[in-house]
């Protein structure tokens, strides 16, 4: 593994540890106060935040596996573990969604009235401020480091912000004398979480199912055609992650070209693509004689 890749994984790990502490602090505050005041939508929001922390732990496991260098059984490396564990985060969110739906439905038959006061409002405002910081920080770093784990986790946190805003709205309406809104908001939160889970699963499946990464073939073709000796380029395919792109293509050269010359052309094509397109780690070139 290169020094740059090792540094990247170390930075992702450090970010996940920082966010883990913040997420669990937010979660415990909302769960404890929600339980004490019989405020189920606040508790539901707290458990959502708790799942944020759990997803950070899953992310740490995924990063630990993904940072392992290529070996005999994994010649392409282990980077897809990062994407795979993003899918595990989505699975966790679906599980949380199901449990919150059950809790919300059960609360429709309960006669407990949640206590809404200045303290409960302060708890929600402070925790939502922390979540906004976490989301912006994690998404910015995820894009900078091309990390599926960080970007997926920031989407998880974004869902938490929306659900927290729903809880605040519920608090205001409950204070006006409509406690029935508490279980309704709990069910709404469950659907917010389901949407976040679906988005993460969709993004992760694109990588795991080898969806095309570079949709503009002309971009690659122009780079290849700039190499002296190339007469045509076709059958361009790309797959992988944004930070680990695999390219294969066919090029046509003069039928009189010697093997050593063709090898040199392939080397220069690979070098040009890697320099011209960020994230490309492997290029496979099939040489054909121009008819």
C-alpha cells in the first residue's frame, strides 16, 4: 500500500472515531430525556442517533479490512470492503426503521402524555446543532478522501437532522395541546430513516455490481488518441470506486508494428490515462491490428 493510501485510511479512521464520540453523546442525551418525560419521538430520534454511532463502529471495521494491501488471494486489493460495509450500515437503518414503526403504532394506543418544556427544547436544539456540524464535516471529508464510508455515514446523519427537526415541530404542536402528534412523528421518522437506508444501498450497489464509473467514453478516447501510434480506440469499459477505477479498452495500431513498439504504446496509454483521470489505478489494453 502506498504512503498516500495509508495516510487516507488513517484520516478516515480518525474522523470516524471523532464522530462516534459526538453521535453517542447526542444519542444518550435524547434517549435519557425522552425516557424520563415519556416523549417517544425524542427517544426514537435518540435511537436513530445511537445507530449513527453503531454505523461508525461498522465503518471502522470496514476501513480496517479495506486498508489491507493486495495479496495472493486478493490481487486487486480489499478496497471494496469499504463499500460492502456501507451496505451493512443501510441494513442497520432498515432494522431501526422497522422497530420505530412498531413503537409508533404501539404508542397510538397509549394514554401517556409527553412532557414538553424548556429543557426538552434545549436538548433538541443542542443535539441538532451537533448533528449539523457532524454532517457537514463528514461529507466534506468524505468527498476529499473519496470515502464511501464517510459519505454514507453523512447521509445517515442528514436523516438524523430531518428527524430531529420533526421532533421539534412535534414538541411545539404537543405544547399546543395535540399529544397524538408524538406517535405520528415517530412513524414519520421511521420513513425518513428508510429513505436514507435506500439511498445508501443504491449507491453501494452501484460499486458492488460494477456499474460504469466514467460515463463519458470520449474523455478516455481523447486521451488514448493523443498517444503516438494509436490509430483507433473502442470497447471502453470502467468499473470500481471513485478512488479505485479500473479501465479496459481496445486500441488499434498499424499491423506492421513490432511487439516491443506496441508494448511501449500500451505503457504510454496507461500512464496518460492515470495522469489525466484521477482515481484510475489499473488499465488493461487489448492491442489489435488496424484493418
